[in-house]
C-alpha cells in the first residue's frame, strides 16, 4: 500500500488528543494490563496477551512511551471517510524505555 507523502494533511485536534492519550497510556496497558478505553478489540487483545505473557514469566516491566521529536506532530499518511466514520493512518516518531 502506498502513501502520498507529498500531500500531508494535519491531524484534527480531536484525533491528536486521542493519539496523545493512546501514547500516554500504552506503557501501562502493556506493563499493568490497564485498558485503553477507545482502543479497538484487536489492539486490546494484543495488549492483554502481552501483559499475560509478562505475568506468566513472573516479570514486572515498567514501560514509558514518549515522543522522540516533540517539535514535529504526527503526519497523516492516508485517510478514509464514509457516511459514519473517519479513519487516519498516522506516522509519528516514538520511543520507549523499559525497566524490569
């Protein structure tokens, strides 16, 4: 699937807030099993499996997900709209820190 990086659109503030909330809660979702309220079933299930794997191995991991480049916002690579929904494929530069 190709993306048109020459026609970059900005992410709406409401979606940017959701993305920022997702990034801020992703670490606790993996490490502690905290649910992200607006994550879809696929993402929730993957995060649940990751948390269960850590627990089964007796590991406690503190994850911190952060923005690598705070000067740049997420870019929209592709977007779809229909009568009910809007979907965006976003690209951002994130990093993580893990501590056992």
